[in-house]
C-alpha cells in the first residue's frame, strides 16, 4: 500500500498516453461530422497521436500484470476484507481491458485508413464508409472512455460510484488533448519544420474550443459533487473530503486553478488572448499540468490519507514519467516524419 502512490504515477501516465491516442482521432471525426472546413488544415496532425497506441498497449499490460500495485482494492479482496461484485472480478477486468483496447485501437486505425483513402479516391462507397465510421467514433470514445474511467479511477474504492464520473473524466481528457494539440501545433509552426503548412487561425479555433471545454469540465466537476452534497451521501462525500482536506489538498485545489480559473480568466475576459499564440501556449500548459494532477489525485487518493503521496517526490516517479514522455515524443515524431507531416 505504501508504494501505491508512486505506482499511481504510472497509471496516470498510461491514461494520458491512451487518451491522446483516442482523442486525436475523435477530434478529426468530430470536425468531419461538423463539416468544419479547417479540418483539412489539422486532421492529419490530429490523428498522428494514434501513433501512441502501441505505447499505451505496453503500459496497459504492465499495469494489468502488476495486480495489487495498480488496483489497491485487490489486496483487500485477497485477504477477504471485502466482498466484491462481478465488476471487480479481476479476470473479467483484465479480459475487458485487453479486448476493449484491441477493438477500439483497431477501429480508430480504420478511421485513419479511410480518411487517407478519401483524399486519393472519388469512389462514393469509400466516402460513405468513411462517413459511417466517423459517425461511430464519438460513441466509441464515450463508451470506452466510460469503462476506462470506471476501472482506473471510480471503482478504485469498491462501492463508490458517481453517475456522471465517466463523462467527467473523458470530457476532462478531451480538454487535455485540445491543450496538448495547441502546444504541438504552435511549436511546429514556430520551428519551421512543417511539411504540410496550416494557417495560424487554427490556434484561435483551438482556444475557443478550450474555453468551451473548460466550462463543460467545470460543470461536470461541480455537478457530481453537488449531487452527493445535496443528497447527504456520506460514503460518497468521504472520498471528496479526504482529498480536499488532507494530504492531497494542495493537488486538489491546484488542478482546479489550473483547469478552470486560469483558462477561464485568460480566454473569457479578454478576447485578444484567444488570438495570441503566447497566451494560448500559457493556458495550454496550465490545462495539461492541471489534468495530469487531476488524474493522479483521483487515482492515488483512493487509499487511506495516511498513505497519500505527493507525485515526483521519489526517483521512481521521475524516471517513469521521463521514460514514458520520451517514448511518447519519439513515437509521435516518428509518425509525423514517416507520413510527411514534418521535415526530419
């Protein structure tokens, strides 16, 4: 149990990598369904995040093979302290996670294949198939994201539940993707290495979407708390209170500031900031850091406060994060170079 806080760093990094892969394709599908003309500027850069699926798969296998290190409730189950329902059957958990990952990653890669085919073929059947796949992608993102949210965060405390936790998490992670994507596009634009140029107006569009998802995330953040508080549900509220008022309190209030206060104040109160790459970069880094802290807080905060652990306070935390970040950077760079999005 003492090591769970450090191991939660790896779980957090897995969720970040997985959702970048998922959200990039989902973003491209949404732009296609909305008939956004600016999709032609950025859609290939967006789906390049799918190059992170292999890394996410490796991290998933490590987490599943680690058992009690990843899922702290498993040790209590082995000791007979808790009677767990069928959802917590570990064999079923491993099976659904592996099968879900394989099916979803394969389906999302199929979207990328047909997106490319629509550029080189005028066959109506190809375009119709691509449209049908695009229609399905957001639904798959929602369903799969809900399962991920339940298994790696919500049910870390057996019996604890929130009716809106799934949407709270995958909205938060799409918010994260928008910020990450803005950083990537601005940095590539400034580097001069973009082989398929895009117009700077896309930064403004991303800033507007970040503001929208800032408000949406805040709504779901507050909604699930409000329902439990109004309903006077002591068991559900205990988890909130433990994180908000004990050892993880600095993290809890920090991610609220980084994901809501800074983005909202910057973008909503002064319109020119939504056109400034420097302001967009500042807000994007705030959202990226805030989301990482948010995911870590919910995962590591599922144990007794006496076992709370501040991230990056051990060599394990730092090394694991640096290794995952380096592998993710190499994967995306390789994909973008291979498909001619950037010059080597």
